[in-house]
């Protein structure tokens, strides 16, 4: 049940970011800039949104991975194979996607930090949590 909730939250945040938030700041950014993580945010709030959403995704991804490993570990102890839970490993994001999300979080943070030191303070705390 806990794994299902974590996965649902993860997908909801991803969907919100793609459908609701990204159109606000990616419309003026070329696809090449997104790949290189140099997004031209129209304002501080767009940078904050991008940083917070991607930090949330990274945090939920970390929790999801821990739950998956715990589930696989407990099933191994019980003599069950990983084949019994194929959805566990298939639902994890590719490590390259996680790396890009981390880079994008840092880029958004740097943008916000350049615009407002006050707005960057709480984002910096969140960034420390995902880097530890």
C-alpha cells in the first residue's frame, strides 16, 4: 500500500510538472536549452516551481527506491524471486533521467539564487537534503 501511494504521488508530481508548470517557462526556451539545463525562466516564481517540483521528484524517487529494495530484500529472505514483483524495477526512472532532474534542480536553484537570495534560502535547504 505504501509503495502504491509513493508511486501515485510521484506520477502526480511528474504529470503536474509536465502539464501545468513547464508550459509556463519552457515556451520561451528551445529544446536544446532544456537538454543543457539553461532554461530562461520568466520570473523567480517559475524557477522556484521548477526547483521545488524536481526536488520533490528526486525525494520521492529516493523513497521509492528504498521501498523497492526493502520489498525485494524481504521477498528474497522469504524465498521469493524478483520475478514475482517485476513492476518494482520497471517503474523506477532511468538513472540518466534522475541525473538530468538533479541537474535541472541545481540550475533552477542557481537562477533563483541569482535573482533573490531570500527566495533561495529554503531551496538551498531542500537541495542539501537531496545531495546527502
